[in-house]
């Protein structure tokens, strides 16, 4: 019994999942400040010994970080995919920091299913899992990030782990990765960057209707879609010609939509303008 207690204590000190942690606690939650950011550690401090082909971390976003750049003030849906073919349980932690100062860059918000936003060391915000996410060889964690309005470069830090469910910290596979982002170079003065602004969605979670407020800067064909976490379009809420101006729309949620977390995407002539996470009960 003394040995089991030591294993449980060690797991509490780590970011992510181990079977010892799962077996001793009803719920295994992510830990902060283990992303590999400056002055921080990673899960490798106490987990290791595991293996698995094509293991690693992929950081992506909608809209995409084209050529590793971000648009100031843009809201992104960031997705972190943790992969390891030998594993079925995954956890993660993420920080987005300003290069040089290592302070929070922009705003992380609206954590998706199985994710929480916590305060970490040095005042840094951390997205971590709330419970281990199950997946066959990989799992994806998604949340929103509002990019900073400054031109400073940022870096996304991720620490993650795959667990082999063998009852100890040995046999797990810790991983870490980072993504460096800069602001794009503006080549023409007065160039229109955003065709939509002030987008808000409420209530969230939604049940019967979704209310949208937004402003268009030019007349065009506007489409609103509900998209699953896996990227599948599950419903087209509207697809219509709209003039420039302020809009407030109430949209019934189709009865075919099951409860869960979705992306609500608004596009102009099939060019993505904005996207938000929305939970439907």
C-alpha cells in the first residue's frame, strides 16, 4: 500500500494521464505548467518507457496559420492532435506565449469538450484536459484563441502523453512540441483583412435556437454552417446574399443535430471569415 501511494503522488505532479492515476482517482485531470515552455518541465519528468510508431503532436488552426503567421485580433479554433499508435488514452497541456517576455499572448477561451482553462506558473494561462481522452491511436483537443493585436511573435507550447494502461508511469509516452508564429507582412496600405467583425453567438450552450450578431463590411453571399469536431458539415444554417451592415439573426437548431460540441463557421463565397465553438444540449 505504501508503494501505491507514492505512485499516486508522483502522478499528481505530472501534466497528464497514467493508469496509476486513473485507477486511484475517479477522475484524472490535467496539470498546469508542464508544456516545455521556458522555466517549465514536461511529462517526461516522471513518465517514460513507452513507444509507438508515428507518435507526436500536430498543432493546427481554423482559419489556418498560413506560412506560420497569425492575423492580429483574429479568433482561431486551435486543435492539438496527440498521436501514438500503441495508446488509447491521451492528455495534453498548452500555453501560448509572447516570444521574448514569455507572457500570455492573446486570449485562450471557450475550451472544447474534455478541456479546461487554468492558471499556471508565472501567471500563464493553460489549456489542459479535464479527463483522459480516448482515441484509437490519437485524440484531438480544441479551443479558441484570440490572437493579440500587437505585432510581437508568439509561440504555442504543448506537452502531452499517451498512456498504456499498465498500472505504472513506466510504459507511457510523453511528448512535447512548439509552433512559432509571426504576424504577416502587409504589402498594401488600406488592404481589407476582415470582411466580418463583432461576431457573437449566444446562448452557449444552446438548446433550440442560436442567436448571431455580426457586422459585414461588404455585400456578398454569406453562409453559416455547423461543423463537427472531425470536420464534417452537419448542417447549413443559412446561405444567402447579404448587404453590408449590422445583423442580428435567430436560427433554429435542426432537429437532426445531436447534443455535442460543434464549430459554427461563417464564410463569404466559400472563404472562411469566422468560426466559433458552440455547445448544443
